[in-house]
């Protein structure tokens, strides 16, 4: 007996969001590497500029887009650009935290995203979230507090930056579900990039934060940063359009081992004392939701048999 067709989009969404998380961590490592020489506002602007390339290419090779007459104007263009504004704020906060904090620490705190995604799904999308999922989110939140350790001597206000970034990124993840289903994901991504590029460019001008690029080597890293980031955002949009955001939020926690490994191998960081035991609770909260989703999925499958 073949599997119900409704399982396939969920599995595809999981695979795509895991790829997106890995690409985000790679982009973050490049930003931390470049952040010692270039302002985060400038890096954000270049990230969005070169991040347009994947969106344009995917849009151009989209049969759906060509079949619809190659439309670039969408009904919800304001929402599309507003998502770019959220990205601008998120990028500034997260990029600065990568420079000021250890790579794994900044990335781990940023995994407050599932908490915000779940909460915003209830407020914005009117989704129903059960007791198990709220309990899992609470466990994850406690873990984040243990990593931040507010009130302790090792606490720094820079630790709040990843929280602000995760909230803004959660806003973009949830609001993508408000876009018309007929709008191609690449078009949504294009609007988001245009909005964030405009916001980041204005931020560079307002703060006079521009440093001439030192070498061709740095240019190559900057271009790679934009391309990897653009592909990551595109994957994120596709994943969140395949299923409910609250279903995918636990899988974002799997980015923690990615960031820890990159921080260890690339930057020789091993903040075991800073991350544990908080990181265990963060992962446990995510796995609780994964387990609950599997139980619910089996129940739905049995009901449709």
C-alpha cells in the first residue's frame, strides 16, 4: 500500500530546511571571517546584492513564472518588501553578534527562532498549538537562558542581538505563509532581497559605514557570502511554503551541531562551558516536538486508512 501523498511535502520541507540551515551557518562563518575588516552594514548590503543572483536565476528558469507571462508585480508587494525590512534588522543584529560573540554561542542563542515561530504562528496564522509543543518550546527557552546566563559575570548585552535577529527572521518565516500561493517562491525571495538590499544600503549611507575592499581574495569571499546566503533564504522560503511553520521549527535546532563544528574547526572555539547544559535543553525541546509530530502523523495516517 502506497503512502499517503500528504506525507511527501512535509518530508521535502524537512530536507530543504536542513540544507538552508547548513548554508546559513556557512554564510555566518564567512561573515565572522570578514567582520574584523569590514562593517556589518557593508557586509549586509553586499550579502543582499549578490544574494539576488540565485533568486533571479531560479525565477528565470521557472516554467511556472514563464507560463504566467513573467509577472514581476505582485498583489502583496508591500508585504514582500516589508519582509525585506525584517531581514535588514535581523542581519545587522546577527552579523554583529557573530563578530562580538563566539560563533557557536551566537548561533545557539539565535535558535530562539522556533519559540518565536510557534508563537507568531498562533498570533498571525491562527494555528492551534497543543500543550506538548508549548512545553517543548518552554524547555528550549530555558536552555537559551542557560546559554545566555543573564545576571552572571560572563553575560554580555551582545547576547541579546541573536534574540532580536531570531525574532525578525521568525517574522519573515511566518509572513511568507500570508503570500498568495500562486506567487513563485523565487519571486517572494526577489522582493525580500530588494527590500533588504534597500534597507542595508540606506543603513550604510546613514552610518557612513563603508571600507574599500582590500583584495580580490576578499571580493571572492564576499561574493560567496551573498550566493550562499541567497540560496539559504530561497530554500527557507520553499520549505515554509510546503507545510506549517510550526511543523518545521524543531528542525532548526539541528543547526546547533553545524555551528559548533564550524566554530571548532574554523575558529578554534570550543565553548563547552558556555553552551552546556543549556544546549542540551534546546535540542531536547526540538526533539520533543519532533516526537509529538510523529505521533500525530501516525494518528492521522491511521484515521485515513
